[in-house]
C-alpha cells in the first residue's frame, strides 16, 4: 500500500459523454421536428390541391345549377303563358319541367354538400397552418438550443468536434492540475 506523501491530487478530467449525449439528443429533436414540418407541408399541399379542385368543381356545379334554373324558369314562364291564354300545356313540356325541377334539387343538394366539404377543407388548412407555425417556432427554439449547446460544449462545427474541444479542455485542465501539484508540493 502506498504511503501518503502529502501531495494533493486534483482530478481534472471532464466527462464529455453527457455533453455529447445532450447535444445528440437536441440534434435528434431538431431532425424530428424538421421531418414533422416536411410531412405537414406535404399534407398541406395535398389538402390545398384537393380544396382547389373542390372549389373548381363547386364553381362548375353552381354554373350548372344556374343554367338549369334559367332553363326551368323559361319553361315555366312558357307553361304559365299557355295556361294564361286558356291553352293546355303539352304533357311532354310538363314532364320536362318536372325533370328540370328534380335535376335542380339534386344540383342544389350537391352544391350544399360540396360547400360543406369546402368549408371543412378550409378549417383543415387553417389547422395545418397553425400546426406549421407552432412546429416552425419549436424548430427555431430547438435550433437555438443546439447552437447554444454546441457553443457551451466547445463549438461543435462538425461531427466529433465537440468531443475534441471537450477533450482539449480536459487536457488543459490536467496540465493545470499538474502545475497546481507542483506549486503545492
């Protein structure tokens, strides 16, 4: 067993494993958030395109319903004029009027359904935009944390750089400890 010689030993080694692990964890969070943003942007683009197509379809459905309504109005005006003149409207014209009225009702129902879906798409896009804003803010915070940790852990610029910086600091502290032992002894 070695005898005590009265010297003071200062352990100046720095455990950089925790720092590296923290930095890697922060970088993983940044990567995960960036992937979430990317996936959300793809979903947003798809939903936006769907809403655009739905908007065009809705516009066309409204134009079709308007044309049907005009045709029905003209036919009903002609039928009313015939009745007003004491004539009996042709059975085929009355059946056509009924078919146009039924078609117009179907078109109106379709327009209502499409309008409801169009509004739902708007809500979905607004929600996605809010999520994107929140994720972007989180990404900025995480990137700032990585930057701060990189600087705190030795200015990591490339893979392994932080470990090298910490190792260099550890060696400098060991040299300092050696000098302190020389001074004390």
